[in-house]
């Protein structure tokens, strides 16, 4: 069975990452799309190795998110296992062969590193699955967490429940932070997409936050067990 892991965008082409098991081996691949909906482009194998060159044994991952940093790409994801919930970081030169940096010991929630951006020579990552916090790192291996949340739930708004990081983007005058607002009804989680703008001169400072969701599950799909996979900007949409 194919397991969808995550998405990213390069040169207005959307990449969908997925894995599957065949016999006793686990495979990791990517397929492309020109519009983010019809993934009928070329399919290629993806390989992830550790510091000793050993390939990952099983690609059972969640929320594979990529951020470009100058001449390389950095991804974060979580292994789909209760015993190892920590966020993991890998690096790559072309998004097909990845080298593991390691687990982030003090972060167990989904995270998104801000692409093409550093604050005081440190990488910046927004993370969280209940509230959204910020962490800094100079070398991607260890991260210092700022304990005060950046975004919290708001009463009487669409995002009055738990907030989960979706994606961070870097623009010239602000950082765009997209997040999932979660509501539980009849034992099922419903997702809406919220957005906030952060100051590039101070990534802890919220410049604005939308009062209404950018997207929510359509009425005809509200009884389906839908979970978010990724958010991409392609052709300025």
C-alpha cells in the first residue's frame, strides 16, 4: 500500500513524496505535478542514508517538509512510531539523495524551517501541534526553544482549538506562517488552514493574523477521515 509522506515545490513543479513496501524492502519515491493536483509526471527513487552511508530501513514517515537553504535543501519529518516521536532533520543537494542529520531531542511536534532565512546567523523553525512555538539552531543538530508561544488558540474564532504547524515561507517583508486549526467533532478531527505574518527583523513578532480560514474541508467531504498532507505555492497560488 502506498503511503503519502509530504510535498515540496521547485521551479513551479510540485513534488509528492511517497513510500511503499515490496516484499521485505521499503521504497521511497517522488512524483511531480505542474499544478499540484494531477501527479502524472516523472517518478524517481529517493534514498536516505545515515552518516555511515547506510540506507534507511523503513520509510514510514509523516509530514515530510522541505526548506531550501542556499545551495542545499533541509527537510523535517516524524517517524510513524510511538517509540520515536522526535522530529528528524535531513539535508540534500538535489532532493533525491538525503543524508540524515539526526533526531531533534527536545522537539516531538511537527515543524517547518523557514526557507532562505536566518536570524542572527541561526536557522528558524516554527513547530507545534497544540500551540505554535519557535526554535533556533546554528547547525541544524541542536535547537534552542523559545518557551513563549508565537501563536495560540483564539476563543470565538475558527482557530479556537489546537493549532498545528503546516508551512513557513520567507518573503521580502514578512514570514508567512500557515497552520492547521483542528476541531474535534464526534471523535473526528476537522482541519482548517490559518495564516499569520511574522516580522523578518524579529521572527517572534506577529504582524498580522487572518480572522477567517484560507481553506476548510468542503461540506461534501466532512464525513471523510481527511488529514493534511502539505501546502505549496505554485504559479503564485
